[in-house]
C-alpha cells in the first residue's frame, strides 16, 4: 500500500551481517517475549520497572509494561525504543528491543554521559498476549492520545462504511465487500483507508475505536513520560509497528509537529525516504490521537524527533480482511473453537511474518534506524536554519519526483 520502496531487490544473496543475526529474539507468545526481554535486561544489569496490568494474560500470565533505562536521570538526550503499542504487533518490536539489548557493540556506542536509553516493552500488553491489535477496552491505543476534555472529533466517513466493514456474517457477503469497493471507486482508495483507520469514537465494538477516555496503557505511558522524559532536552523515539506496506520493508514514518524545520530534521537524521502522512506520501493515513501527541504534551521542554517504524507484512486488503474477521469474532464470544482458531491465526499472520527472511529484514533495518537515531542525538542541539530546511525539503521533493 502506498509508494514505499522495498529496501532491497528480491532474491539478493544474504550478507554476513544477516547470517550473524540471532533470530531467537523473536518469540511465539507474549509470555515468552516478556521473559526474553527481562532476561536480556538482567544480563545487561538493567533494573526493570514493571507497570502491572490489572488483568491476566491469555495463558494466565502476568501482563505488564516493562520499562528499562540505561543512563543518567538528567541526560540531555533520550533515545526511546517502544514496542507493542498495537498489541500483537509487539512480536516484531519486542524482538528488536531484545536484539538491541544483546548487542555489546551497540551498548558501547551508547555509553555517553549525555545520552540515556529507554526501552518500553509492550505498551499494550493485553493486546500482545491475547493477540489483538487493540487494548482490553477494544481501543486502538495509537488513536487514544486525545484531549478528552475537548469535544471528540466525529468520523462520519467511518459510520458510512461501518455496516459494510462488520456485517452480520463472517466471511462477509459479497455485497458488503462490493460496497467497500464501491466506496473506494467513488471516493478513492486512500479516502476509504482514511475513513476506516483514522479513528472513531462512536462505536466501541467497531474497528479503530479511539475510546472515550484514556485507556490503562495511555495513563501508564503518561506516567512513564513524566518519570523519564522531563529532564532531557531532546528525544529520539522509535515506535515499532507492523501491518502496512510491502512485506519486510520498514517504512520510516515521521511523527511529530508538522513544522517544516522538524520534518526536515527527521529527514536529515533518518534519510530522505522518511514519509509523512500529512504530505500524503505514507502507506499510513493521517491519524488522530497518536502516541507522539502524548510525548509532545508531557515532555514539552524537549525537542521531539519521532518515527513510527512500520514493517509490511501482507497486502493491505488481506490485513483488513483479517481485522474485520477478528473484530466480528470478538463481538461474538460464542463462536465455535475451530472458527475462532482460524480467525486468530489469520490475524497473527497479518501482523507477524514468521519466516527467517522477514525477521532478518526487520532486524537489519531496525539496527540501521537506531544507529541513525543515536547519531542524530549526538549532533549539536540547535534548530536548523531555514535555508537548511529548505535544501532538505527540495532534495526530498526531487527524490519523490524521480521515484
Ligand atoms: Zn501499529
């Protein structure tokens, strides 16, 4: 979906770096992922602060947002790596965190008086464990960072497609799927994607529900930000997601203020391929209530540099079909075990590609993005001159025009 480019042509030979990759950082369940994360933190001598969730996990295990920090409390630069904002997408992000905990060279490079690392494991542990994209409140956490004191945004476009998205029958009738195609024909495919995925407050049993109050995960993250994010002067944040774009390609989606200097700085740090939903060049639509808003809100003293690292899995239509079926299932707890198992497996495949090739691609790109973040956080802390912003913007439009 979208104009994203594959990182490498298919069929290229495996490089030495990839062969050296230890893929055991990828887990089969939330419980296993958490245990691996905690073990890696312990090996590194990092204390972990666990925000324990009120509900048990799918296998009866404890659920928590686990936070590990390395570096001085008043370090000027804070590098944040977070996983599991969208529950089941945490298989990917958790593996990256473990890979970046187990690497001595990475840790040596990060040993700097003015730099701290913050790993936030499983922002939405409930969704991770139960293999859902949403929280226990059926809320899309990455749409939930809203100002709930203000009137909530209406999404009439979602209402227009809601019945087609989640009809009574599963698999949906041909008529409802044709109805969605019709909407895309009339308004454009991007408009349909935006209607569905932007976030909606009206239907708590619907897709991409943004909630009507802050979720448990939202409240915990704000607490973590107050504790860890208020003494730094600059933040570089990588939030790992899956489910959009070409399989194995990690799209670097800009998150932060829509200010030309800030966007330009992101492209200076992470390359001209950084996309921005507001510019219409990302596989993602413009979204409401995303995580970066909480950071900008809670850590207003710091310069914010945020990236959603979004890995493709399956074609967009397949991912949407999986999401529709799984929400249908959630709304019908009496569904028979065989149907349930089939639908849950379909959802897992839509957000976690369990092949060595995909896992290698994930780690390879994450390592690069994190190294670039570390380097960005080592540059002098100053605003870009207008001429510099302009030059980067021009380089970017040139590249887009050619691609
Ligand atoms: Zn996501």
